[in-house]
C-alpha cells in the first residue's frame, strides 16, 4: 500500500488557490490594459483639445521672421509647425538656419509657462 503524502483536501485547496490566483492575475492584467488604454485615449483627447485651442489663434506672427502656423497631434505627441518668412532660401543653408534657430526654440519650449503641459506629458 502506497503512502499518501498529501490529503485530497490539501490538493484541492492548493489547486483552488492556483486557479483563483490565475483568474485574479488575468482580471488585473485586463483591468490594467483597459486603464492604460483609457489613459492613452485621455492623453490623446487632451492633446487634441490643446491643439484646437492653440490653432484658434493661428497663424500668428511671433517675430519679424517667424510665423507659428499650426499645432497638430502626432503619435501621442504634439508637433508645432513654424514658417520662416522674409528669409531668402537661396542665401542661407538649412544647416546654418537650424544652428541659429534650434537653441532659441529649445529655450522657449523649456521655459514658456504655456508649454508646461507638453513638457510634463
């Protein structure tokens, strides 16, 4: 006669705990997935609203050479479209313009209170 190491009640209890744990894990994963999807949708909606608010006042002349054309949502991020005006495109190389303009745009993005939302998200 073989010796029984575990009682049937213990085995049933262990199996029940494992099954319940697996179901709970699936429910949590599903809930987190929906929550993540909700958060992404909420972020996307917020970005759309903000781009709409910005675009109401655009295009807008920022200085003698820069016009803010539009803001658009792109892949859960925001793209700002600017145009350079009163600049002869045959007189300057694109790399020179980028070298001069990019640091100013970065400073503006990092310090302007109106862009705080975009820096956070």
